[in-house]
C-alpha cells in the first residue's frame, strides 16, 4: 500500500504539480522564479523564454550551461540569489549577470565569442580567483567580486578591459595584487579593495588616469606610491597600520576627501615616499619578462584544466538527462499500472 501511495505522489508531480513559482517583482523589472531545480524542472524553462529579466531565487542548479541560457531566448539580465549554483558558463547574449549567495565555485568564460556583458556582480561566493579569460568581456564596465575567497590577483587577467569604470574586490582574502609590466585602465573611476589582507601595493605599474575613488580601509598597509593618481579625490585608509612619516607626507601633499580620521603605527620604521622611483625601467623589464614566462606556462595549464572540466561537465549533464528520462518513463509506467489496477 505504501508503494502505491508513493507512486501516486510521483505521478501527480508529473501531472501539473511543480515546485517552482513564477512571480512578478513589484519593485523591479525582474520576474522572480522561486525554488527552481535543475534538472527536475528543466521543461519549465520554455515558460520563461519570452522574459528579458529573470531572477532565480533559491535555485538548485549544478551547472548553468550554454543550453540552459539558450532556452531563455529573450533573457539579457540574469540574476541568482540564494540556493546553489556551482558552475556558470558565460553566455554571449547576456548584458548582466548577478550571483549572490549561490556558493558558486566557477565562472567559465570560453574564448572566441563576442560577449556583450556590461555588468558582472558576484558576492558571497566560493571563487578563489578572478575567472579565467575574463579579459574576453570587452564591453564590461563594472566588475564586482565581493565577499569571496580570492587570495591573489594578477591584474594582467584584466588587461584589455578598457571600458571598466568600477572594480570592486572588497571583502575577499587578498594578500597580493601583482602585475607583469604596465597595466592600463583608461576609464577606471572607482577601485574598491577594502576589507582584505593587503600588506603592500606595487601601484607604480598601474596607469589609471581617471581614478577618482580608491577605497583601502581595513587592510594591513603601511605605505604605497600614490602621487601618480592625478585625478584621485576620495581615499579611505582607516584601520591600516600606516607609517607615520608616510601619512604625514600624504596629508600635506594633497587635499583628499577623507572619509575617516586616520591613525598611524608609531612602531613602523622607514621613510617612504609618495611617488614611484625613477629607476624602475631596467629592473621592471627583467621582472616582467620572467613573470610573463611563468604566467604563460600557468595559463597553458589552466586552459588544459578548463577544457577537461568542460568535458566532465558535459558528460555530467548527459548522465543527468538520461537519469531524468528513465525516471519519467518509470513514473509514467507506474501511473498506467495504477489506472489498470484502480480503474476509474
């Protein structure tokens, strides 16, 4: 008898009872999809294909594949909040992607596509680095990866993103920000690095002529070169063990708009300048060549691993589709058996 009841429940699920809910968000242009589960609710994607802005709340999706997005034909703004979205493949038709509290581990950006993405926001994720091939997103003007697990940043990963207006990497675990040679962000207006674990910044390789707002509070910085940021106006440095002599020079050098009252560490020794040294040339060239060689090797390894992950993900999706097909067939058979045993 218990077996019959279970089969009845399963049969009813496939005859109209679903776990997901579609609602219109009264405070935005989004349509909210709650409690969506892939692959159980895969057939429901067709019901959303006409919508341009979708917000999945508490969704359970192991991998957001290209096929997933392709079924959402008109969607250009895609947002996930809560639930679990482990891996996301970037789609060339998206102009905005937002992932919040989704336990995301990977964002895969395949090279060779013409992406139109302008905004990428990821917060409270499990990302340990900036996604590979992110410099393929040539139209991107806003990059936010906040409150995640990133420990090191190589700015060369962002090389060529000349439209970036804001970079927000706050609330991570960043200890180092490296660059191989000169890195240019001609339109960057706002750079947020607060609430990390930065101990030093080699900013002398950074060209940011439009940088206006630079947030660095709650780190472990004692000093860094800042005189070459000619447009800088807003600066936050609170809760850093700043060198007293350096801080005094900074305050007397330029009238920044300070958000906080700064204190300095009396035990910090040394006389550090605000400007980059003039003899960087030859030393920087040697270091850049060495770093570029190492970076090239690591990129080849990363590319090979990424291709392997893509193949494994494709195989997992095929297995899920097969399991779902078998599952549906068994339930339909059980339902037909019930109709024979208990005719209406």
